[in-house]
C-alpha cells in the first residue's frame, strides 16, 4: 500500500522556520579501352588477401566493442569489472554478508544493470532488514525505471527508519513537487529539513511547498534560509522574486 501522506500539516511560524540537472559522381570508364581498364584495375593477389584479413580483424574488434556498449557491462579488465569479480568471489565464500551484497548492488547500479542490482539489494534487506542504503538505492533505481509507486514506497521505507535522511527526503520532495502534492512534500521533507538546516535543497523544497499553499511568510523564511547557506541558489532567488520580496 502506498504511504502517500496527504494529511493536514501544521506549519511553523516564520521565526521557527528560520531556526529550523547527391548524386554520386559518374565513375564510368566507358571512354577507356577495355584492355587499359583491366590493366589499371589489376590488384596483386597478396595485397587483396592482406586487405581482406585486415577487414575481418577490424570487423571482429568493432563487433566486440559494440557488444560491450550494448550490454552495458564493464570489461573484466576495467577497475569496475575487477571489483565486480572480487565481490562475487567474496560472496561465494560468505553469501550472508550484507556489506558485500550492498557493494555489488551498487557496482551493478553504476553499470545500469538494474535487475541484478535489485537482486543484490533484496539480499541486503534479507540479511540486514531496514538497511537505508539498500532501500534508498532501490528507490532511485525505480525512479530511473519510471516505476514511481515502487520508488515512493522504498523512499518512505527509508524515512520510516530515519526521518532525517537527507537524500531520501530530497528525492521524495522532488517527486511530490513534480506531482504538485505539496502537503505530502512537507510531511516527507520537514523532519530532515529541521534536522539539517544547512541542507539548502531541503529548505528550498519547503519554501516551494509553502509558496504553493499560500503561506507566503513561511515560504520566504525557507527561501532565505536556503540562501543563507547557498547564496547563489537561483531556485531560491526565483522564489523570492515570485513572492515580490527579493533583495535587488
């Protein structure tokens, strides 16, 4: 069941708020005598053979490279490929090690091998229930795959373990902002924003929610708090301009 939080939100006073990405050329040789043409185009057999061998070699290498690009898998000779092999060998020895599964899942995620990454993250949760790193990474994969409801579920799972988790709060806040669900945004983001006043992204998201709920004073307070820590944050500056309180 999706835990989409739409309940009424008690908002703080402005003072509390402050505390708180062509046609080809004609190559006809009809004007040249046939015998002259034959002599001019005669190629030594050894040269023809060499060209054929080179073409086959180039095609083989090109096909190998293309296969690597299409599959999205790191070559075993690359640092990431070697790390995957090392982790797989480690897991073969200690299959119940959640840290190894988490690292392997993240390596797969870097390669966009999302199905394999999700398998590893499920194993992390099997051996270490409530692991926020695995839950958060799963949420981000689901967002990447446009599986929004599953992403929302996993990100809420993170916040149920740690309501001040900055990354999960930011991801959920941006998700709800995109859907114009501003009350849900406040419920998701407010605990992390209050615990991490220097997190300008969270302060901006809170300001955006308050602005769209016509809480002008609270919106201004949040935008200004964001600019306290990131003075050139254009999103917060634009928010103040929309409110008509920008410092010119």
